C-alpha cells in the first residue's frame, strides 16, 4: 500500500475526472488523501478517500452561482474573465496554496502527489517537495511546447507557414494576456526557494509527470510533446451530485432522445438553453434538458421536452441518440464514449477548443450560443440524419474504450509511487 495526496478545487468538470483516479487508487488498497474545498468533503469520502481542506488558500465553489466568488461570467470580455480566474485561483493565491500543500505533505507523508492543472501554487509546492508528482490536465493539453495549437480560440491544427505564423501570434497573445500571473507566481516560487519562471505556463511542465486525461485520438497532439507528458485516457465517472433519473417515456418510444447539458458552472447559458429547447420542439425527438447551474425556467418548454434539475450521464447516455452541450471536456468525452454525435455551443474557457476537436473528428458540429432555434434544429437534424457523424463518434468510442480498459492513469500514479503495477480492468 502506498500513500497519495491529490489537490483540487471545486471548479466543475475537473473534480469528477480527478476523483475518478483517486477512487480507483483507494479501491486498489492505497491510502489516498484529497486536499480540496470544504464543499467536496462528501464526494471525497464517498470515493473512499481521506478529506483535507485548504486553511490558508481561499475556499471555492464555482458550481454554486451564489457561493461562487470568482464570478467570471460577470466580466465584460474574455481577457477580463481570465483575469478573474487568474487572480482568485490560478496565480493570485499561489503562495497560500503552496503553504497548504506543504502542510498537507507533512501531515500525510505521501509517496506521490497529483496536482490539479489550475493550481499553479500547488504545482510549485510539489516541485519544492521533491516528491514524485504529476500535473493532471482534465482538458486538452495546453503547455507551451513546439507544435501546440493554442487553446482558447477554437483553432484547428496549423498547416503550412501561415498556420505556424498564426500559432506564433496566438501563443504570444496568450502569454501577454496571462503576464499578470507571473509576479504572484514567482513571488510564491521565491518563498519556496525555487528559481523564477519567464512564462507562467512553464510551471505546467516542471513536475516529473504531466498526465493528460483524454485520448490521443481526441486531442491535437503537438509534435514537440515532452517524454514525461502522457495521455492516459478520459475519466468517465459522473459527479456525486446529480439526482437519480428514470425515463418518463415508455420503453417502446421510437423518437430519438437528445440530451441537453450546458455545464455545471454558470456562464449565462439561460437564453441559449431556452433556444435549444425551442429547437427541440421543432423536431420529432424526445428532449431531456438538464438545468445544472441554471434556475428553473419561467417559460413553458415544448411538449416533447422534459426539463430536470440534473440527471446522471451514465443513466441517460445509453438511451440517447445525440447530445447538445456547452463543450466542457467531461460532457463531450462521455457523449463520444457512447458513440453519440455532439452539437457544441461554446461559451468560453476550453469549450471552443473541445468544439474544434469534435468538428475535426467528424463526430459533431459547432454552433454559436447565440444561434437561432431554426439553425440549432437544422444542425440537430444533420447529426441525427447523416450517418457519418455517428460513425465518427463510434470510432472515437473505440479509442476511449481502449483507454478505459488500460487505465494508464492509475498505472502512472502507482509507478510514481514506486509500486509495481499491472493495468486495471
């Protein structure tokens, strides 16, 4: 038995992906500690892990609109949104996150660490500890290496000189936008006795391992991928909070079921949610629209659409024919794991980039979150009627199923801890 320490915040889709690995390590007999926000205590203990919480670093709950202190959806522009997340999560409290991680290491004496890629201060503390550690990327790989397709813009891989020039410009723009994070991150590193960095994103590659929690076939894998960066496959656990769901339709219903899931954190999805429901009302389908972070609508949904607070994807997706979502990696990858075509309506963060990967794979389409019901209905008709989308999604499902069988995430963590391991089943 080995001892592991995971660090994470309640940021929505990052939690179930990382807790999935922690849960499986605990099931294999290891002692797993999770340092996280207080709101995650029940989820951590349900996963069979020991809960610790931040004492110097701030408490977050981006999944609860009233408790969310970042409130990036109030910002007037994407750079302002990034500034809020950076100031309050990624860089601003870096020294406080580092202090809590070092305290937790002293208390738990782990053989290996797993650090959320959002927590730059925690990564610096892991670096300072000298322990075997991994940065966990719960969405497409985005550290600055040769051939990286810049994230945040919904770009497809570069082709030729013009494409490479585009990427160079976009990467320079990204560094400029995130330059505000360098002083607090380097202040934290100096307190830890670590040398300063030139670019904040260099911190993402400073630990012995970087584990990307998706399939290589899904991502735009950069040609300059370092050897210590490993694609270990998606983590498909549902979060603990969705209520149980039973289909309200008869078992012999023939109309295709379309799931609508616009994320567990608020991004002003209200109007898009209404227009998607209206689009479903134009089609001969059954629509299941989950509210997530949204309030119950004041408007009446079409007769063929059921609006519910939440539903476990593991219960709904085996019955579905297509998914409409915001483009969060967790929702997209679970849809593809079931061989379902996806319509992505991205609002920000990594969602445009997941939309680009869906489109390039041929497994879905991307629509503006401001698209009309008519346009959304037309896109859905294509996904349901053209067999090429489902064929591409099934091809992705095969790759995901292979990754799930091999469970390289657990194998990599055990290897970091010095445990001789074989792949889980």
